[in-house]
């Protein structure tokens, strides 16, 4: 998900003083996931079988996306610039 439009989106959402911190946290997330995910996958395979890796990471990813959607919805709902009559 390293694309110019994603970097531009993060750049427009963050304050000017926090742009580099937001971008670095976004870029390091995939690397941290790999560092912790690979050993965890090995343990899951050993303890519960290879199918457990797909169930564990798939379910957690789906829950994270759901929580992210809820947070974004509340954020845009509460920070709306337009009143109902202006649309």
C-alpha cells in the first residue's frame, strides 16, 4: 500500500508539524507486522495447525478494519463542516 496517493492523503490529514511522524508510523507498521507475524505464525502452526494462521490473522485484520471504519465514521460525523441546509 505504498503509493503516492496514500502519502498525499496522510499528508493532508496530519498537521504540518506531525506529517513526518505520521508517515514514519505508517511506513514502519508493515515492517513491525512482519517481525512479529512470522514467529507468531510458526507458533500457531506448531500448536494449532497451519489453518490457524489464516483464521487468526484474517479475523484480527477484519476486526481492525471494522474498528477503523467506526472511528472514521464518528470522526467525519463530528467534524463535519457543513450544516444540513448547505448540502
